[in-house]
C-alpha cells in the first residue's frame, strides 16, 4: 500500500477511498500473539465449533486495525496523527473472509486541522461487519521531516 502525502488544504468533505484486506488463519494467530488474546472463540477450533458461529471468529480488534491503515495511508495519509477510533462490530468475520474497507470524510475542522472519517467494512457477501469512525489531525512536517 502506498502512503499518500496530502496537505490539510487538499482534503474535502465527501472524499472517499476503499481497499481490500484478506483475513486468514495466520493473521488471526499473529494478532493473538501480539494482543495476548487467546480466547478460545478465536483460537480453539474445537471450542468454536460448539458455539453458534460453528467455527473460529476473528478478533474484533483485528478487523478494526486496518482503520489505522486507512488513516495513515489515505485519509489523510502520511501527515496523520490519529486521535480517536470508534468501531461497532455487526457480524462475525472468519478466516478466508475478504473485507472491503470504505472510508468517507464526513467533517473537516479548519480550527483544529482535523477530519472525521466514517468507515464501513463489508465482507465478500456484501454483509456489513463493522461500522465506525476515526478522527485524525493533519500535522505539519518540517523541512527535515520532523513534526
């Protein structure tokens, strides 16, 4: 994924971007290791098979994490300082799901140099699995790359 370098003045309400993330078992294992969340619903196929889901489901925060990429790569991009992330998990995500992350600029504040982006994530079947938002500030970058 390429990182865009957008100035605050170049951003506009209504602007949107989308990208795709494939969820797989290795990603779920790596996330469990990083987060230390080994809940059997996520990690134990036998346990998960006895639940209403019938199989392991991905960690919610694994599904929310690409919102950081949306902010840091696209809206606003490399000048991003992420201030807040909100997410609501609407449907389970499984290994081998293909997720489309769609972000749309909902609000821009000139006074604080911030933008609010609404996010919706859908799986390969068109089911919305997450709705959320984030707020990011667009920072100035000095001549030698320091904040």
